[in-house]
């Protein structure tokens, strides 16, 4: 770390400490007093979840670009939550799974990148099919002097990932679950690709990737479960949850004929899909804040977000209950992509 980077990081962390102080007041409130939230969640702890999104999308973190002090600070906050809710690191070496960040325009001397990998043991730790929940924490950083805070994209996925992990830390699952906060999504799925290359990650045990990317902003109250076109056997599970879910749980955005609205290859789940591992991607329709400086915490729809997170716990519960059957849906690497005629 250069001196300049150390100073920048110190400044970021100093500002962030102020934010945490403010957040502690918020955490002391009851769920029914959270601004904009009337829904009473069944599974998730809404206060800390919203607070993490608020912190990650604050100006102090400067848009969380991979290889910047803001990205490093974001990692620190997520790691702290992982520790506080009692998760354990998957790797013997600790929480951080290195991701190489190459120099790019505006970030000529990037710092180190890293995924954060936590796990919640199932009934037979270290054995059998496992489920992985992913959400990227990086965003676009500062461009033309404007901070791209990325509240929905994807501080929201990180907040939900931690909230889901906390539920399962307190209600142990049947199968091992891995929770991964991914780096480098915005610059080419670098973190997800790093997982594929590391023998410490048991890809042969992976039954399903549940990827969360933009789950907090929908005026219409609509959350999409995408990927059923490729894995139609997962449809009954989603249909059943949708019937009683606290959001409008829709499906789609996963057919080649959807063109740019086909989300199959548009976030980290694409890397799992290409490896032959079934996936479900959860996200909202593009909104005016998508990849804009206006993707701010003040613009998310908190009541929808809490409903979405509760729905996601139900999805993970249902997947855990039938994980061996889902594991059987695996394909040879790249076979799925070739069968669907999707360009690389
Ligand atoms: Zn994203």
C-alpha cells in the first residue's frame, strides 16, 4: 500500500466511522419505526440490513470501485457484519479470497481486490451438495467528478446476503451454504471468475448459485427470479413461493430472444452458468438510477427491499430442502451456453 493510498483509506474509514455512529441510533429502533417500512419481516432483521446499504452507498466510500480505498472499506464493513452474525470464513487463510485487479483508466495503481467468503455448515459439514449465495459489492466509483454510489447496484444485494446469512446462522440449514461478497463484477465478473480458478472452492459440490444484484428499488413492488428458461425444473419451487410471497415475484428476462433484456449473462451468475452450475438470479427491472450517480440510498424503496429479502430467505429455504434434486440439474461446463446458442 502506498502512503497516498493509506491516507485515502484513513480518510474513508474516518468518515465511515461517523456513519456507523449514526447508524447505531437507527439500529436501536424497532422495525416498525424504520422510515418507509411498514412490512413486518418474518425472517430478516431489517434495521441492520438497511443500515449496511446506507453505509456502503455513502459518499465516503466513493462508489466502491474495485482496487480503491472505498472498495477496501466496503469489504471491511461487510466482513464486520459477517463476524458479528457469527459466520465463519471458508478459507483457512481467513475471509479474503484474492482477486487480481488490473490497472484501468482513472485507476492506474489499483490496490488488491478480494472476495469475502463465509459459510454456514449444514448437517454434514464438508460433504454433499452445497448452495452458494452471491452478491457483488463493487460499483463504478467516481466518473467525471461524480460519485456513483450504487445503493441498489449492489449495496442492496450485499445487505440482503448478510441478512439471509444471519437467518441461516441462527437456523442451521440441511446443506452447507457459502455466502460470497464478490469483487470486480462491474469490470468483468473478476471475483466470480477467481472462484472458478481456485481449488479451495469445491465447484464439484455446487448445486445452485443464487445471485442477488439490485433487489431494493421497485415502485411496482416487483422482484424477478431469472433463469427458469435454462432450468425449468426450478419453476415449481418459484411458483409455489410466488403464490404467497410478500412481493410480486415474477419470472423471465432469461430467453435469448429477450435481447438486451436477457439477463442470463449480465451478472456474476453467468460465470456459474457457464461452468454448468444451475443458477437463479434475483433483481429488479432497470430503473432511472441504473448505472447513474442517482442510484442513492434515498431512492431505494425500503418497504419493497425488506419484502424482497424475506422472499429470498424463503427461496433459499426451499432450495436447501431439495438441493440433491437441484444438484442433478448440473451440466457439463459450457454445455448449457452452447445448447442455448448464447454467444460467449
Ligand atoms: Zn450489479
